C-alpha cells in the first residue's frame, strides 16, 4: 500500500482517508502490529486532527438538539481516540478507522484526488 497522504502540509483527501480506513480495518484482522499498522495509525490520526475542528463546527450548527448532541459526542470521541496510546493494536486500528470515518462525514468535503 502506498502512502495515501503523500503531500506534506496538505490535509488528506477524502479518497486517501477512505483508503486508509479500509486498510486499517484489514490490518486489524491480519496484522494489527508492525510498521504498516503504525504508518496507517499515524495517517488516520493526522486525518482526524485535520478534520475534527471542521466536523465540530458542523455538528455545533445542527438544528436538531439530539442530532447535535450525538454529533458533538462523536467528534469529542474521535478527538480522544486520535490521542490515545496503543494498548490493544487491533482495537486501536478499528477505533481510529471509525473515528476517521465519522469526522470525515461531518467535515466539509475535502479534495477527492
């Protein structure tokens, strides 16, 4: 797998995030520890950090209070997961993949290429 976020100082693209989410889910099953897993973990953390503020702004603006509360809690959780140390490599990959999926859904669209 190639480095999906190869452009330095640029936010990861939606396509790169999607690829890394799928890769993390696959690695969680096959090989949750090791260099490849560590690299995808760091890319997912980078993606979450790049998108979380925008996702939080979107969530804060939701009119429905229940939807807003759920979205804000999801964003808060993603922020926490991005900072968590790796205790269980398999669980950590799954949590990072799900957190990245959530914040990329709530954040404004990013480039697709």
